[in-house]
């Protein structure tokens, strides 16, 4: 994002930060969770059959992966936000948090976790998002808690198609599995626009 070209479609695009200027007025930042241990943590929660309980919430390895992932990502997020603020010092910067696909319940096979593990995973993302809360406070930027809005509003991956903002393992709208769909993108844009209008 700040130093490496990214492969997009059929070509490499320059680091995204190169698009920023001193007069940039708004920046939204959503960092993928590939290096954060989201996947290995979530896999440990997977229920292989309906009604099963993987009990990842009591798994010491899941907790270790959580702690390690947060520790790994925190300085990386901090570096990105610091670089954005330095490159676009007058911009309103919005950090978009993680989570939202897992609410307080599972729904096999779309979100194959027990209800108890779903609650733990929801809390996992809350813990992870503290990285963004801390960075927002440190650099005087904004934090968008899309996970809380999705879960509290009943828009997690277990919600009906047309109401869910996040897809499950078998997406019913254009999106990657367990990722935000178009409704989530609209919700994020509306949250940013509402904040900008204050």
C-alpha cells in the first residue's frame, strides 16, 4: 500500500499512497486481513456438521493466533496511517474496521460455526479492531466500525439475502466468501458521508 506495487487485474499498479497529494481532502482505508491470522483463527472455529461445536473459544492455539496476529498487524497499520497523514495532512482520513460477517450466531453451512463460537469470533474482531481505534486516536483520524453496525443491525452473513452486508462461504451476491458485498460498501460510504456532513 505504501511501498509495494499491487497486481490488479492484468497489470501491476503503483503503491496506492502515490495517489495522495497535499490537497487530498478525503481518504478511506480498508486493509485486507491476509496477514492478520483471521483465516487460521476462523478455521479453528469451523463446525464440520450442523449442530457441532468446534469450541475454538476455549482453544489455546486460537488465542495464541489472535494475540500474535494483533501484535503483527498493529505496527503495520500504524505505519500506513502515519504515511497517509504525512502525505495528505489536510485530509479527513477514515479507517474501516474488520469483521461484520460473523454475528452472534452461526448458520450452517453458510457460516458453519456454533453460536458460542460465533460470539467469540465477534469479540475476536472487536479485539482486532482496537488496532484501528488506537491508530485513529493517535493520528487524529476517524474510525468506521462496520462490524458493529452490521452485527447490531442484523446484517451479518446469517441475514437473508438482500439484508446481509457480508457474504458467507457461498456468496449469494458478487463478493468474495466471508467478505463485504455491495450493500456493505454502500453502508460504509453512507457512514463516511454522514460523518463528513457533521
